[in-house]
């Protein structure tokens, strides 16, 4: 099947794969060729797929998945491959988010801080 990943900046990647694993609002999903049509929202989480080069892993910051006729189109807020993730930056982002949440200040957007923490933890997890 074909996987097409699009970000707000444009086409990120297009490739062929044998299986696509994503985290959706309904839980983890694995898609194989000839899967039934599907439209679902993506959570902040890991995504991976298997190509002839092997398994490739990514950190996804939410979005949407549309699967039809062996084409998986992912519209994502942001995505980074395991190799693109800057671990020091992710650790720094995690620390800042934790500090914001610990302050419990009414002037801080807590939802935004929580999402920032989730994204940082996800990036750290994918990087290993």
C-alpha cells in the first residue's frame, strides 16, 4: 500500500509499505493492504511502517488518517522521524512544560502545557 504524509508545510513523505501502525483516538491500529476504508483522528503518539528498507519510526503530533484503495493519507500537525528528533531539545521542552504545569498559574494555558508535555514525552520515547 502507499502512504502519503502531509503537514501544514506540504508533502512530507510518500512511500510504499507493507504495514502502517498508528495511534488513533480509538487506540492503536495496524493497517495492511486492502483494509476497509477508514477515516480517523490521530493522537499524539508513535507511528511506524515497514518498507523494504525495514521499520521506520516517527513521532506524530496529532492529525487525521484517511485510508481508501490502498492509499493511506495522513494529514498531521507535525511529524519527525526517529533520526530527525533532537533529544536535547525534546528533553528541554519536557522540562519547560513540567515547570509550567507545576506553577499552576492562572495566566498559564494549562491545556497547551499538557499538550507540549505529551509531545515532548512522545518524541523522547520515539528517539529511545
